[in-house]
C-alpha cells in the first residue's frame, strides 16, 4: 500500500505540476531557499536528483527512500543545554514541594539552587536520576499532557522564544524537500521518544510513528477499570551512538539512504547509512556561528561542551568517507524562521 | 507530510473513481468477496463507513486510522505449530552437524529425534533455548537470508504448500480494504520481528516499518571494516499479552482504532484499542473449522493446544465488550487463496 500511495502521489504531483505551474516553472522553484548556493546545497540537490532519476544508475525505489535525522543540534538548538534537560529541571522544580528531601539531596539540590557546577559534577548518573524522578511514575497520557503544556509556556533563555521555534529553517526546508521527493523522514535521536512525539508532527511534519528515540520501560495496568501504560523508572533503550543503527533496524527494518547528524552520537548512524550500496548522503551540521546561534566543538578548534560533542576523530572520518559538513555560518542564509 | 500524502491520495482516488468506474459502480464492488454476508461482515463494513464519513460523528482523521493485526492464527495458520517454531526446528537440524553435543542434550535431542513429547516437556525455557541457538550469533543480514531461503522451500505438513500460502484470504481482503480506506495496517505479533519482515511486504502488503514483534538484542560492530548488527542470544522485547500495548505505544505512539487477534495473547491489545474514545472495532478469529483448517480452543468447547489458546475468560470479555468473534466456519466463504 505504501507503494501504491507513493505511485498515486507521484501521479497527482505530476498532474498538479503540469496544471498549476507548468513543469518548467516548478523546476525553477528553489526547494531550499534558506541555503546559500555552493557545494553543500549542491550535494543535497544532486543526491535527490540522482536517487529519483528512474532512468539513472542510482535510482532508489520509493519504498527504500528513508532519511534519518538526529534532533538535538541537527534540527533544533541544543545549547545552552538539551531542551529535554531544561524540561527535566523545570519538572524537578515543579515537583519539589512534594519532595522536601530534595532540598539537601544531590543532584536535586543542585537543580533547586540553580547550581550548574554541582549539576555537572553529578555526571550522567545524576542526570539519569533527574530524568527518572521527572519522567516516570505516571501514565503515558499524563506525561504527554505535561510535555505539551510545557512546550506552550517554556522559553529559551537566550532567544526568548518557545523552544519549538528554535528549529533550523534550512533543515525544515530539507525535510520538506526530501518528503516531496518521496522520502520518509525519521527522527533518530538520543532524546526521549515520548518527549519528542507530542511536538514532531506540528513542528517537523513527522508523525509519531516516524520518531525513534531513547525510552524508559512502560507497564500495562488496569486502573479503575481502564487500561493505562505506566512509565517505569527503568531504562528501556538508549538511542545514541552505536544504539542508533540498532534503533533504526528495530523500528524501520531498512537501512537509510540519507542520514543527518551533528555530533559524535551520530557517527554510527552515518557509518551504517554509508555502508549500504549505491548512492548515499551523509551530512553533519557544524555549529560555527556564535553570532546567530552557537559555536562549539573541538573539531572546529572551538571549546568542547557537554552537549553535542563533535570530535576531531569524527571530523577525520567525515573527510575520509565523504560525509558533507554543513557550516551553519557559511551554508545557511538564515537559521531560524523568526529571523527577518 | 503524511497528511498531505493522504489528502493527495484521497483526491486522486476520488478522481480515479469518477473517471474509471463511476462512483456508483465502485460502491457496488464488494471489497470482501471471501466473507459470507451476515453480521460479522456488516460489522466491518459498518465500521469503515462510520470512521470514513467526514460528516458523521465517528469520523477518524487519516493520520489516526491505525489498525493492528496479530499474525499467527489471525493472518495465517498457527497449527500444528507456529511457523517460526517449524523454522527453528529445521534450523536446529541443519546446524546439528556442527553441534555433536546436541545428540544427547535436551531440548536439542528431542528435535533431532522428532520427539514432540520430550519437546513439549522442555516447556518455554526449552523453546527459548532452541530459538537462541537458531536465531542468534549472526548478523541481521545473514539471518534475513536464512529466513528468506527457508520460506522458499519449507512446506506445511498438512497442506503441502509453502507457509506463505497458508495466509487467510478473507484477512488479506480485509487488510486491502482497510488500506484503501486510508488505514495504516500494522502487524503486532508475538512472533520474531526479523522472522516476519522478510515476507510481510510481499505476502500482506505490509512494509517492514509496520511490523512489530518480539525481538532479541542486536549489537553494532565493525567486522572487516564494515558495520554489522550482530544478533545476541538475549531477549530484547516480548510482544505478547500485556507486551502488545507496550509495543504499539513504543513503535506507533498512537492508539489503534481497530485491532484483530485470535488468542489470549491478543486480549490486552484489544482492551487497549477499545479503551480509546469514539468508534472502535475489535475482532477475534475463532478456529472452528477442522475441515478446511483447524478447530481448537476451550472457548469453543474444543481441546486446548499450546498454540493460540482462546480461553473462556477471553470469550466472556469479548461478549461483555462487544468484540466481534469471527467464525472461520460460518463467516469465511473460503479460507486460503489456493482453494478452488
């Protein structure tokens, strides 16, 4: 049926193109207006032309047009901290009145004191404790409501905008361009799957079933005669680094032909994508624009951060394997949709 | 984009219908020719008419038209044993020359001796050992090749046909009917996800990304410079009973509006589906036709079996909650596509 759906879509698009614009006019419309002209943009357009050219050697059938996108730092801003961490900190503060013991207990004390140094010292184990305390022990429906409400009110500390407006306009155009070329676009993120799903359809045009992420376990229970899924304080799956190809295989069962990331956490996803036969496109967003967004990462000779590390060795692998590095500074005409 | 795809699809379908058949002629074509007329068929057609009637109170938007199907005993035969168990036994026999110790070691000895009684005595733990010995310690690509080759040659012991022909013709029509009505059709099976995926697209029209099943863990490794996913002898997820709503939430992130099963293993999936608001359709296939297929299950006053138990308490819940029981004997004009 997916195939049929695609064939119909192709037919109606061809029809619409013929009637509404004329084929020539459509071909002249730039699908990536926020990208500067140059080799990066050419890499994208050239790839799409190749894999959609039915008579060419690189043609990819519609059912195999799978593109996977990391989320944090690839589709939206991940600084000064991952959006989901900002959410977790807000939740801890909101829940604090019910937990007087947090006033003296790390890492909770650090959150309540806004002590980022102590928070960093708590390390990954501390972050996990915060996530479990703020993300579990409720139904999936309750969590969805909390996340949805948070996205309506929370504001990014630097840009003073809702987090869902901190998405990269050029990447939104890329998502739409790939989909209009018959691709299914998936998110493959280290972030929580149920943190992302409430917003991905409205923000990215990506439905819940095309969102892959980290997850905690859920348990089916009957409460007051109604079935619920209760979120357990136990990790189910970490969709990061070597977990990304695992997640892609688990959820999609096909190898992507295009993959987009921005950090060492995306390296294995790009390796896995590139190891398939035929034409492939692997890209890494480089954060090198402190003016319009942020600049970080030792691969750029910039300071490392906890969020979105892009090491020299990943940069080396990119060079060796022909992964295209996107310079936010040079390749993007604008970064956010709210820019003039 | 899914929404756009659906809108385009709806437009082109409406156009095609008008041109090619005339709306009247199309409406008169029976989408379920292998189903006998009667209340069961009416329940299906009535449901589809309601949820697709844009002006009615039960309308379901295209993005939410999710239907989930159990596989064994719902879409294809599960007797005299689950197809995947037949596969595991064949694999054990094929691997036996490399494992001389299996000649004396249960449950392997039982398999090699064709001793079904000893095999049954090995219980679930024994079955798990067989699955781990036959399904793990190779790459996902190698496993896919083995499964694909097995489906080409293995033959059902009673019907003397390849297993992929042991699919129920009325259910194939139901899948197609739902998809032509804008549904996404998912498999949600206790069977292995990577055992099913090599055949679901060709047999059911269901692509890999719409197959949910039990799984073992996989591990990303670089072997001879190439990334591979190696199947580990460790359970990742059991997609059965209370695991089915968990799997549905994990993979789809939406509640189905229709669900189809045939055993106690599907009960929670039907409960979860039925607990949503609005019009829902829950159905259970009852195996009551020993002549044309098999008859089993205490709910039918028939002997219980290890495969596809349908207990009286599930039958009671079906009655109480309005789940429709499909009688293979009475509701299906024919069962297999190969019947005259």
